[in-house]
C-alpha cells in the first residue's frame, strides 16, 4: 500500500477552555488551552489530550508514559527532556518548539508536522513515523535506531550525527538536509535523497566501508 506524504491537519476549535493548573494520570483533557502553562517535571501516565493547544507552555522534564495526543497544536513550547515512552501522536503540529532530549521511544506518530523546532538529542528508538514531515528542524544527534521511518520526510533539517542503525528507511525522504556524521548508513536502502544531499551521504557511506577520503 502506498503511503501518503501529506499529513492531515489537526482539528482544533477556536473556543478552547483555559486549562487548570497541573495534569493528572489517566485523565482525558479535551478542547483545553494550555497557555503559558507551567508543567515542568509533571508526571501523568495514560493521559489523553484531544483538540488541545499548548501555547508557550513548559513541559520540560515531564514524565508522560503512554500519553496520547490527538488533534493538538503546540506552539513555542518547551518539551526538553520530556519522557513519553510508548506514546501516540496523531494529527499534531509543532511550531517553534524546544524539544532537546525528548524521549518518545516505542511511540507512534501519524500525521505530525514539526516546523522550525529544536529536536536535537531526541530518542525515537523502536518508534513508527507514519506521514510525518519535519521542516527546518535541528535534529543533531537524534536516535532513530530500529525506527520505522518509511512515512517520514525531512526538509532543510540538520541531521548531523543522527543515528539510523537498523532503521526501516524505504520511502523515507530527505531534501536539503545536513547528513554529516550520521550512523547506520547501511540501513538507508530505499531512502529517497535529493541530489544536493548526496555529498554528505557519500562521506558517511565511505566511512561505513572503511574508505579514507583525503587529498
């Protein structure tokens, strides 16, 4: 089955109810606005957010195992070092967010966009990207080990030092990306790469084959 490359936009109404302080485990938050919310270090397991907006909110260091987010907008928020293992994101749009060190390993992303986000040193191990587009993002040192990236598109992203060991790459798209120092180049079978990206990719391939490039 051919996968679509265009994510479905989240459906978020304008008349959102202001969220109260804090979040709890096994709660369902619907049509809430988290505006400049301070959720630093919060713990909430099996929590679900639907048709919510996080605007300039701080979730740095939060622990959200098995979180589920559906039809949400996240703008200018700080999710640094947030742990959300085995979570689900479906129809989400992240814009201008800081997400350094985010752990979303074992998670599912479907119809998700990241635009101008700092997503470096993130952990996506054993996850699945289904119609996910990352544009203008810093992904240096990101870990995609054993990740299914067949539905991922990377545009104008810095992937310096990112790891792709045992990733599933057939159909993954890369356009105008920085690919120096990436790991797991032997997993790139079937990836679709823009001609402008071939030079950086060739150095990674040469390194994997033990070829020394010198003038």
